[in-house]
């Protein structure tokens, strides 16, 4: 799963939970700014 020594499944779960909240916050912010309709270029 990872090369980080002594990491527990609980810690990995906490990291992903924080990531989900950050992504949710960015989505809400984009919507408020009117950027939700703009495509994101991932080519590079």
C-alpha cells in the first residue's frame, strides 16, 4: 500500500477524509466564483 513505515489504516483513513473535505471546499469555491463551468487542462 505505501512505503511509509509504521503507518496505520486509521491514519490513512484520516488523510483521505481530510482530502475529501479539501476537494469539497474547492468545488464550493469554484461554484461561488463562477468557475465551475471552466474546463481544467490536465495535459501537462
